[in-house]
C-alpha cells in the first residue's frame, strides 16, 4: 500500500539511457521500469535524457547521426522527454562527463520548474556519469536524488581513478542508491558506500509482452528450420559473447544459432562463422522490436548469454517468460536470476568449451517449459514498483522534514 498524499509524487527521471523516436530501443529497460511506475497513478514524471552533441545527421555517421537527429523535445510513448545536448571534449571527456552533462541539462531542468513542474526528487539511472551529473543538478536546484546502478557503472568504471572519486562523491550525497541486483550494491559498499543507503530493486519482466507461443508456430512465422536452435540476443559487441556461441557450434553439430541484434562486431562475427565453416548454421536476424522477441525466444530450444559483464540481464527473464530455458555466464546478478537447473545452466567459465558442456547438460535434462514459465512469473514488476514508491516517499519526507 502506498502512502497517501495530496497529489501524485513528481519525479524527474534523468539518464542518457532512455529511448527516443530515432533510437527506440536505447535504454528501453529504464523506460520499462518507469512505465510500470506510471501505471500506479501515484507519480507524475518528466524525463530529461541528454544526448551528445554531434554536428552531422548523415546516415554515414551511424549512431552518431541518430544522436544528431534526436529532437530536442518529444512526447515518447505518452511521456514528455527533453533531449538537451552536451559536449564531451576528446581525451578528457570521461573525467569531466558529469559536469558537461549537468551543464547541458541545467536549462532544461530550470525550464521544467518555471513551467510549473517543481519536481520532488530526481530519479537518476546509471551511476557514472549520469548519477554524478544528477548529484550536481540536485545541488543546484535544492532537490533530493536517488541513483540506480545497472552494471558496468559499478563493475567496470570504478577502475578509473577520477570516475571512482566522482562515484563515491555522488554516493555520499545521494539519498539512496538502488541496485538491480545484490551484487551491485555489495560492490558499491566495498568501494566505500553506505550499506544503510543501499537498496535492491531488481528488474521484473512484462509477462503479457513475453509469453509462450508454440515452437512450431514461432519457427513457421520466422522461417526457421527444424532441429536444435540456440538463440543469442544483444548488441553485437565483444562483451555480449556472440563469438563464443559461434565458436561453440563447431562442437554442437546438431545445433543452429540465431543472433538477434546489431552492432560494430557484425562483420567480424560473420567472418568468424565463415572461417569456422558454420555460417550455414548461423542466422543473423538484426535488431527486432520487443513485440517480436517472444517469437524468437519461443522458436529456440535455449537462450545462450555469454556476457563478460551484466548487472541484471533482462533477456534471461524474457526468455524464461516465453518458456525457454537459458545458459549463461555466472557473473554479477546472473546467479540471482538463474537459481535452479529447472530453468537453465550457469557456465563454469566464459569459454566455448564451457558453453558446449552447459548446453549439452541442459539438453540432456531438458527443463519442463511450463515450469520455466511458472518460474518467470515470480519476477513480475509489482514488488519493484511498490518498493520504488515506498523509497521515493521516504526520501521526499526526509528532505521536507530534515
């Protein structure tokens, strides 16, 4: 039960990780959490999602062109979103990113307040640089703020001295820190954070969007052949480990692999498949809208996730919600998702050999698909949403009555 209040809580969501009309899948996990929060009717939200400044909108510049083409303001899926620009100088950009982000967003935040949206707190996502920029904005506008950590912001970036100091300064000023898994909050505390201000609010899964569809129907819809099919979903970058899945096919002769995603490694991955003589068993599906993903999950016998870094991998629960078991590297929050052999296997190492062993073990004792779906149903958004509301209420009350 949420705390009664005279009006909905007003929050400002601040993050560079948020979808736009030109990058609809960028940071969609942040939008998803917000969508469930808005569904309660207990919050009124505006989003400030800064975009790096870039002068050219020609498609030849790829993702940078999309950033240049992002509108300064839009209503995206019913939410009002501002996209102020910020500049990152070469070489020193990483160290001063929080300041540049905050300066770029300052006018947009001031405009919101002047237009009557005098928000109660800042809800920032990604600890660095976004959370640190939110700390500056909170200081300038006299507002409390919370920061949600999501993965590499705490398990990679603190390896750099100046960003680590920014992160600890931000943590000291934040009213609360949120982690999408316990491992991230443990890491923040080990860096010097306050355990009493650390909260775990895991991501949920949309059980209506991701639902079981008969495998034969999925394969017919997608034009996929019969036989064992593995699925790998994510940006085509090294840390997602698609290359490991391709290499594993040399020892999984009865399996094919579908890869959903786009990215800079696409050419290298296709060349690898050719070099290993498995290209006839690798299907590159490109980017897929979320509403189509359930058919890819449903078509597969298993999802494989060979990432080197993950906070809380949404694809694992999405696959399980579609009744498809998973095989994944045992890193960060993943063991908190895959807790039973009844839904999947964790790889001992991030190698093709370990993936082969785990896939073979899964197929030898194949999970009951109905049980996999039932497991995913325990991870709906209700607990996370109510936890957010409770925490936000506490933060606002404490700020008003120090």
